[in-house]
C-alpha cells in the first residue's frame, strides 16, 4: 500500500492540476469578449453585435448608398481603448481615404460596410479585428477599441476638400470668394504698390500657414519675411496672390490639389486643405 501511495498520488495530483488549468485558461478571443461585455454594461451602451464580431450603433443613418469594397471612401475617425487610452481624439478636419476593401483596421472596414454615406457609426471591436497582439503605433497590442466613424457622402478628393472648406468657413464665420481655380480668398487690403504681381515676380512676404484644425505648420514674421519667386511657390499662391500688390494682405483657403496634393510634406498630412494669411512687403519684376 505504501508503495502504491508513493507513486500514484503525485500522478493523480498532476491530472487534477492540468484539468483545473484547462478550465481556468482563456484565449484572447474569450478575454476580449468578456471585456467588451463588461464595457458595454458599465457604460450602458446600446450596441448590436454583428456576426463578424463587432458591436455597433448607427448614430446617423445618412442619406447616401452603402459603399462597395471597390469604392473609395472618405471618413473621419476617433479611437480609444476600453481602458480609457485616447489614441485618436476628435478632429473634425482629419480625413482618411482608401478603397473600402483596403480600410484597416478590419473593425473600421466592417463598420463602414454597414453605414450609408453621410452617416455616423459607433463601433467597439476586439483586438483580432483591430491591430492584433503586436499593435500599430500609437495603438498598443491586444487593445479593444471604441471608435466613432463619419462616412462622408463624396466620391472624390476635390468633393471632400470642398465639403471641408464650406464647413470651415461656416464654423468660423468666414466670407471668402471662390476663385476660378478653386482657391477661396478674401482681400483684407489690396495694397498700394505699382508693381503688378505675376508668375515671374519675386515677392517678399510675411505669412502664416495652418491646417484646418488650427495647427500652424509654417510662418514668416514681418521682421523676418520670406523672399521667393512666385513660380517656386505652390499653385494655390500662384493663382490668387497676384490679386494684391505691395502692402496688400490676403487670406486664402487652398484645396489639397493646389497645395501639396496627396503626399505628406513635413508636418502637413496628405490631402490637406491649407489656410494662409499673407502680407506682401515687396514686389520685384
């Protein structure tokens, strides 16, 4: 009997231990699902679970059609973790664009596929439909995300820019005139110089350039102005700066195609509408 106890009890213990471990172990899918349920309950959210695994609520049903995977979509987004980390705060002028089928993370693509254009949706999704176990800067690995998405009812970048410019002018009580080029401008002072400004002019100016969210990306003070040939400046400047002369001041809103286009430029994201305030201090032809 002692011989039996000496060798059998540890074996029984190992079996029981392994059985207990199997019962206690949770995969990441189960952990995420439990945390999502706790988050929904704690925040009293009214979300519907889609078979894909996302939880969503359509906040505005929009007036457009559902987008196809082969269609380019333009949308605004926020994202925070269920733990409270704010990854992408609200920025009404930050727009992401891609073909719907290529939108990542997957949780965003699935949510947008349920949303008519012009609508808004809130979506909570597990890490497997987000940025996975490795994350993607600034999002950490295994993060469950809570996002709000607004899908714009536009088809092209030009339409998106026009929408944002109109929204920006309305929210800031601006009254700018649309130039034939597509640039919006307001002449604050026409100037008193006699030199006509054209594409070949060399101009000296003080200016401030900012994004629609208010972030200043470049400037030159009146005591340290910039001097450049107009032909070396972005097309938006070339189109409307000739409307003033030396001593003149002008404010312009430049659609992305007449600014830096789709490619990021230093601190300017791709497809950015630009807001410039310009004062000409000298003109040489």
